[in-house]
C-alpha cells in the first residue's frame, strides 16, 4: 500500500507539472498568433481548428486539472487510510483539500479573473503537499519507523 500511496502522490505532483506545461503552451501559441496579426476570440478557443496555435494546451490543462488530478487525489486520500505511516492521512487530506480549492478556483476564473493569481500560487502548494506526502511515507516506512535502542540497534534486532 505504501508504494501505491507514494505513486499516487507523485502522480498528483507530476500532473500539476503537466498542467503548467500545457497552459504555457496554450498561452505561448496565443501570443504567437496575436503577434502575427491573428485574433483570439471565443469562437477560436471553442473551434480547436487553429492548428499550431496551442489551443490543445487549454484542453489538456482542463482535462488533467478537472478530471485526472481530482480523481487521483481522491484515491490518494482513500489509500491513506490503509497506509500505516504517521502523517499519511494528514498529507493526503491536505493534498485533496488543495486540489478541491484548485478546481474551484479554476472554474471561477472566468467570472473573477483575479482568482488566477491564487490559482497559480495554489498549484505550487498542491505540488508541495503531494511531494511531502510521498516523501514522508517513503521515509516513514516500517524500517524507518522502528524505535531504536541506546546502542543504535533497532528493537527488532535486540529481540532477535
């Protein structure tokens, strides 16, 4: 279960990186189109026919952020109840909470564009929380969690 938990946590962090790359690609394409005299409007963004503009980046950003990351974060939270490492549930819950906030911010940006500032910063918080979740469980495995005796040997070694 620990390996699954670690894999899910790293998947959340990696998917946020994919999102950052996708949105940078999308806006880079839009800026290029505008610098060449093109016009970006709602029809262009919804048509997906302006090849090379980077509009696929918007689709990738939306699918990964609206479906993939929330599902993986939810599974991470469920799996955290099966992992016997201190802090696993806490960091999975923090990650899930930040992802829920991120999705809410993402869908609210069209109504309140200034929320984009928080959306971008919160993405970094999601990466940090998911990374901490993965690293804590990796370091907090059964061998690392065993109490030590005075001479540096684990209690299991003394019992043997």
